[in-house]
């Protein structure tokens, strides 16, 4: 269970999150919607302790992580699998070395076992052929598939955190990523997806939050979102109408 | 008031990064492969530029001094004056400036792009200390490679100076090298060889700090890379003056 209790956060003088409160269960499929710069990615970074709130509490299974030292956050971070926007693969490492990275850091596997595990993970997303490629040789969709596999290579996460997983992808690649996200959550593992693509959010989530001015102005299911009269949400929903008309 | 506070805060962050970056050599895990890669980039990658610049600086310096000393009837001292200038001052400073321009800017832009691409965040998520993994190997590579490049650069600059002195200014080659041998004293060598270690540490710390504090996309990356190079240049010149003053005092040179 993730709980935000009146969390505020600012970058310099710019207040991004203003006494934000919400809670999410591990098996929920939640989409956080909002405009660019509204603090969606900041929420994900706060959950895994990459950023510290200015005030308020962030409870992970009842444990406040806001005050934890960097070393103490390791146990929290392995509960989540976070995939950053555009994948964040290490440029200087090959696909194999990228996926093997957490295995080398977290496990005592031999080189042979690592090779086997990396191949197995890449096979799962149809990228075994790309094992020796460098990240610059991959398409945007391939980047994200490798990043998703890397994020869960060393341990079984309880929950996934996706930062704009389909942004900038063509519809076919976005479809592959959406199917992969759904496939990985089959075993009851939930996720938080941060996006401004409402069409993909509708496909992936059953709970929606809308962020505006550092606060959650909407929290509800699909029907409630469709019936919302908040002007910004109506603008977001236009994308849905466009996709349906097509 | 906010700007002063901000500046003091940055200075504090810089000191902490510089300290932890250096202390990283004492803590496990040791990223030996990263260190070798960085040494290769900083050392062999910079060798050609250092050779070229040192050769021409040595030749230019020899030309200038030969011309000036000829007018005073002191042409035979070209080797001595050129040698002292290169070994004590011009060699270390010039090669440090080249190193800051090539390696320092590379460090800042590489780390900056890793920050912007969330690669540094990914390292932290995987439980890896970015300072240990990214900063320590860069500090060590700079501290190890800059002195080596300086020694090679000094030698090449002296060779350039010798070529001009002998084949253009028609001086005795034997006398030139014996003058150089005379000035290769413990004091001169020490004065010239301590500086590159300090310059290497300063350049790598400044560049890593600038790179890791990158914000604001491509424009931010340009800003931090430029800042890394400019601040490194200033730090080299200021540190050179301070070290020269201190070393002259310690080694007993009278002014």
C-alpha cells in the first residue's frame, strides 16, 4: 500500500505538489493523468525515494520513507519496478549488459546463469536477436521493452511504476507496450502509470487520478472520468473521441 | 540574499561530492572496468592533441626566446629558459587546459546527458551509488592520467624547442641538452610534477559536479558543459598561482 499524506514538493521556488494525499493498493491499476510539468513523474520519484518531499509523509506498507537514509531505501526500491520515460537504458552498455546490470548488482549469479536469464527475459519480449545491440540501434518501442525487462530482471517486484510508457511511440509499438504491461500484471501485480495519453490510460487502468495545480482534482473510475465536468479533463477526453472516430 | 545562499549551497554540495568521490577508492565495490575505460578515454584519447599542441608550443617558445636572447647576446641560454618555463609552468598549465577542454567537457556532458535521460536515477533505483560508480573512476583517471600526459607533453615540447634552437637558430645541440640536464633538478621537477595531480583532481571534480547538476534539457546541458570548462580554466590558473607561490617558498627560492 502506498500512501501520500499531505505531501508537498517544489523545484526551487516552483511548487509542484501541494499537500497531496492519496493511497493506492498494490494490486490496483492506476493511471495518473495531467499536463506536462504538473508533477506526475515527481510522484513516481517520490514513491521510490529518488526525491524527498518538502513536507508530509510517504508511507510504503506503513513505513515512512521520507526520512529514510539512502541505504535504507534499497529494501523499499526492490518492491517496485520503475520504468522511466524513454527507457533510460545505459548508453555505454549493450542490451545484454543493460539487462544483466541489476543481476550483477543484486545476485551472485555466474556469467553463464546471467547469460541464460538475460536471453530468457529478452525472448519474452521478442528481442533475443538484439542481445548484442547498443541502445542507439534500438527503436523507441524496443528501448522500452528492454527497460521493462531490465527493471524486473533481478527480483520480483510487487508493483510496477511506468513513466509515460507509450509517449512518442507509433500506434503499433504503443500497442505492444500496452500488451506487455497487461501481461506482466496478470499475476495480480498492479501498477501506476503516469501518462498524458488518455487512450492508453483507458486501456490499461481502472482507476484514474487527474493532477492539476499540484493537487488531485479527480479520483475515480472510468465512468466517473467520462462524466467529469472539469474543463481540463474534458480537453484530455477529446483524444479519446478522436481515437474512437478513427 | 537568495543568490548568496544558493551559491553557498552549491559550494557545499561541490565539497561533499569532491570528498566522497575521492573517498570512494577506499570503499567497496570497486568499479575497475569503469576506471580502465575512463583512463583510456582521458589518457590515450588525449595523447594526440597533447603531442601536437606541446610540439608547437615548444617550437614557438624557442623561436620567441631565441630571437629575444640573440639581441642580448645570450642565445646559448635558450635551452635553459625554455626548459624552466616548460617544466615548471607552461607544460603543466597548458596540458591541464587542453585536458579540461577535452576530457572535462566530455565528463560534464556525458554525466549531464545521463541525468537528463534518468540513467543516474536508474542507478540509484538499482542500489548503486552514482558517486562511486560515476565520479570516483573519473577522478582517479584524471589524477592518474594528467601527470602522465604532462610528462609526455613536456618531453615533446622540449624536443620542439630543441629542433628550433638547433636547426633554425643554429645553436649547439649538445649545449641545449646539457642546459636541460642542468635544470632537471629535484626542485624544478617537483614544482612541475605536483601541479598535474591537483589540476586533474580539480578538473574532474568540477566537471562531474557540473554534469550531475544538469537541469533543463539541451540548453541546460550546453550551460553546464560550458560552465564546467570555464570554471576549470579559472581553477587551473588560480591554483597554479597559489601552488607556484607555495612551492617557491617551500623549495627555498628567493624572489
